[in-house]
């Protein structure tokens, strides 16, 4: 019998190729893409940041959340590209994507209205592509992450924190985490049940936790292998999540309103599965073989 997903979620080594949806292959080319190339060790980021902050004002019971990502490479490159996802209470609330040629700096910012106490989480990929004289193409990447708890209660002033600093904030964090985790774990377990997956044979990691492995290699991998795995993972999610979730060859839905994707890596290292539940409750499985 499949075990239920618990709060202890771990990731193991993977090598990602092309993601396909529910075993259905699509031959139509993607108009936009993010492409991973071998790493250029001389190409580094001087800035790679994602921030979520609260504007300390309310209007008609709403507050404003400021979400910003910024990155800069040490030198100008052929192509700079950044993408960012913002989740509110485990649900995708908004995305940002921008690419520029012959530059080193990218900045994106959004202000969104919110209400009620919530937990915001953002994760970004900062990507750079360089073309060398011998026609080689190489790249560099960096992830960044931020989160913010907002407490909007009629019994106390509007408050926000990243880490709780008093007992009231600790209690609010506990309440919000419990409600969100319960909701997500139920969804993930239902997805696993729907696809008849034995969770005993997988290691799992929520998509928003990928930035944990920004500088620390994934378990069992070298630093170089980890960079490749993460880069190819983002490449697949860009095509099959950010640009839209393909339910069939003729039907694509927006990722907005979907729950945080769950990455399942088979313990025999044969394949990788990403489970997604759309806003309308459609169940989606992104499947790929592991080389």
C-alpha cells in the first residue's frame, strides 16, 4: 500500500531530459523556451534575489504585497532570462517571466492585492546564456527564494514576518502551516492514488523547496551534476507549467490557481514524475525517463 506523504520530504539524484505529460507526446514546438546548456564556470551572478514585502496599508480590507526579483551577471551576455513563481497558501497566485539580449541585468516587480492571513512563497530561476567564439553555447544559473507570513486579523494591527519573533507570530505560523500542509498533502496523496503510484518507491520534494539546493549539491550528486539536473528541471517546467499546462493535444490551461507541484523521484533512478492539480481540479502527471 502507498504510504502517505509526510512533512519529511527529501530529494535524490536525477538527470532530467524532456518532460512529457501523462505519457502523451507532443510534436508541436514551443514558441518560447528556456534552454539549459553546459555550465560556464567563468560566468557568475553578482546579484540573484527574490523578495516579498508588505505595504503597511489597507484599503477596503485589502493589503498590497510587493514581489520583486532581480539578477545581474558579472558581465554582459548574449541572453538573460529570469522566471519567478509566487504561491499564496500553496496555490500559484502569479508568475513573472522576462528575457533580454546583450545585457547583464534583469529586474521584475509586481504588486498584488491580498486579504486575510496568508503565507506567500516565491521561487525564481536566474538564467544566463553565453555564445563563445568556437560556436559553443554555455550557461549559468542561480535560484532564489523568499517567503512572507501576513497576519490580517481584526483583533490586532496588520503584521508580517519571515521568521516569527514572538509568541503570537509563532502561533500564527503554526496555524497557517498546518492548514496549508494539510491541504497540499491531501491533494498530493490523491494525485498519487489516481495514478496508482506507490510512494514507498519515491523520494519527494515540493517545487518551492528546490532553492534549498542552490549551493548545496543534491544528495548523491556532484556540484556539476546538481547544476545540470536543476537546470533541465527548470527547462521542463518552463515549457509545461509556466507557459500552460497541456491537458490534451488541443487543450491547455493556465497554471494560475494550481497547487504547488510535487516532484517524485523513483528510488531506482529510472524515472521522474511531477504531480500537479490545476485550479479546476484536473490531475496532471509530467513523466520523464532518467538517463
